[in-house]
C-alpha cells in the first residue's frame, strides 16, 4: 500500500500527477478600458437617475458598439467596462464611436449632468477567463484610461504602430509616461477623430515657429528703437532747431463736383477760401448704417423628380426584404453629392462644425448624420427653401431612375459606370473621384451608387417590415443609427446597387460617408 501511495504522490516530493498545473491559455489582444469621469459627483447629484442612465448607455451603446466591432465585453465595473478585441483597428474605432455618440447624448443636458467616458486602449499578451482578463496589458489599458481626459481616447505606442496608417484620424504624441505599477514608461498618444485633426499637430508646430519668429522681430525692433532713442543729444537738438521752411502754396486744379463732395468739405458761405484759420467744414450728413454682408454661396444643382410608384427593395439581402410597392410624391434632389466646396461655404458661415479637407470638387467625406442635418438646416435658413435629406424611398426611386434591374444600367457590372473598388479602371484607393466623373443615370443624377456613402433621413431598421408606403422617411425619436445608401469608392460593386442599404451610428463620422440634399416642392 505504501508503494502505491508513493506512485500516486510522485517521487522526490513532486506534486501528484493529477494535480500537475496545466498551461494557462494566453493570447494577444487589444484591450479597451473605460470609466466615467466624475461618477461619484453624478451619483451624489442624482443617484437613481445616474444609475438608470448608465445602464441605458451600456445596453443601447456600449454593448452594441463592442459587438459591431467584433469585440467581447469582458465585464462592467459600475462606472466603466473592459472589453477585448482581436483587431487594434476595431478596438480604437469602437472607442471613437462611443465617445462621439456620447457627445450627441450629452448635447441636450447641462454640463454638470454630462456622462463622459475616459478610454484607454493597449495591445498586450493577456490571460483570458470567462468573466475576466488579467495581465500587464490590462493594467496598462487601465492606466491609460486613468490619465485620459473626459471624452478622449488614449492609446499606447503598441496600438499606434498597428493603426497609424489604417484609420482616418489624427494622433497627438504625449510622450513617455510613467504609470503606476508598470516598470517601463508607456508611450502615449491621444486619438483625434475630427477630420481637421490631420493638420492640428502641424499647425501647432507652425504656431510655435510663428511665435518665435515674432518674438525675434520684436527683439530686433526693440534694439533699433533703443539705438535711435540713445543717439547723441546734440545732434538731435541741432536737427530739431533747424528752421523749417513753410510749405509753398501752389494752385491746384479744382476737383469735379462729385469728387469734391466726396473728398473735401466746402467752405461756409461767410468764409473766404483763403482764410484757412477760420474756415470750418460743414457737418457731414449722418451715415446710413450699411446692411450686413450676405455670405456668397452656390446653391446645389437640383433635379426635379416627378412622382410615381416603384418596387422598393430586392431579394439579394435580408435587409432589403420584403420588396414592396411605394408611391413617391414629386421632389427635387441634388444632381451631385455635396462637395468639399459646398461644405466649406457652410463652415465659413459658421453653420457647419468643421472645415473639410480635400479638393473643392470632390464629395465631402467623414460626415456624420448629425453633420449632414446641420448642413441642410444651414442651407434652408440661408435660402429660405425647405432643404433636407432625402428619404430612403426617395433616394432609391431616384437611383433606379425608372429601372428595376440590378444596376440602373442593367444586370451586369460595366466598367466606368460607378466609382467603386472594382468598377473603375484603375480603381481609386485614396479618395473618391470628383463629383460628376461618371455617367449620370436616366434622371440626370450623378454618383447614385459609388463615390461616397450617402446619408438619408430614415432611422435604421434591419428590414422593411412595417416601412411606410408613401415615400416618407421612417423615423422615431432619438434613433441611435440612420440609413446610408450608395456604397463608396472603397466598396465593391454589390454596394452600388440601388437597393443596397446599411446603417451607421447617428453621431459618428466615418471616412467614406457623405450625403446629398433634397428639396420639397
């Protein structure tokens, strides 16, 4: 029996064979750590209300965003969460989506009631269990979240190296930071999702150089002034005491009456023209205040579309079912997508939130649904015309242009008919072609398929069950995502079908998203 016991317990004090530790599974993952800034203060103001709001955000925003970006929510922590992703790109993109959605959610609230997340993202080799995740990679993500500013996404150098050429973002290098319980300093970057962020770092350097140059010029000017003020006093005095000859009076031609009335006052009738000591100008009439300048801009080129009925949807995808008959009233729609020039006219008038980059005749990109609505609101106010986004039914009716084929030109893909990844030769990969580069459809509309994804008015629904049949937009209050149509230059041909549809977060900008406007009669 003793020998049997020795066999079971192993020799030389080794652990029993059935208790030998198995290797712990590890994997490389992008870890997202987030928490709410000022959570204790919010709970003190309104404990039950804050708790309900946080749970609603987790249910309606956090969990769906993580799932849509192919991540896994590991756990929530009351005022925060930890999630893991296979892709660093998707991890950062998810963080941006959450932060930009929160901007929209906070917009209608007083600032002291805002819920703002701080998010840190790190790439690390971690231990993953069913309900938790462990390792230095998690600790670094948590430390990045701790030093992030409210509403910001901070990433580590490891994440930056993986995504720097894959996302349309700016990145601000914050240097190496020493963080708690981590031996080596962590290189930190702030993510700048705004389309103008590409120029921010360069402009900052330029501003510093301009400041230094201005300071140098001030020093030089001060030196020159100092030299002039400290000249020998005798020389200055002699120059000052030299007699100054009186200016010779020479006759000049009398100005024409129009010039005279505009450039010099007439002497009073009781004064001689030569008696300049006593001549006083007659009081000028009060100036009429000038009307404020009206900003010059071009209205979009519109095409009037006669109303009619058509079969909306297709059997090619579940989101396009069921096909159904829709009757559309007459309306007008932009002949082209809104261009960079159009958008920047709105930005110059302070009607749009940012200045777009790119060529003037290219379609504007990186626009959220909220941005597109901001543009139509400004345009309607500036023109007095009811500009708006088209409804989804109006967009498809205009894109089909009286056809029921797979594409408006037929059932087969033809090269050079649309701006998409495999539609043109050669295909553009960096940016969309300028508006109007491809053939118009039978309604005379350009880029109704390809070019840029185009926002419409409707809230996103996964299919057409319950959709209106009168061509109106299908909307609800506070829908978190809206419909996009058309496909973009980065998508393949199946996206440029008139029936193709997708949805995206209402308040989030994406590099391929643009829009066109519509106009009610």
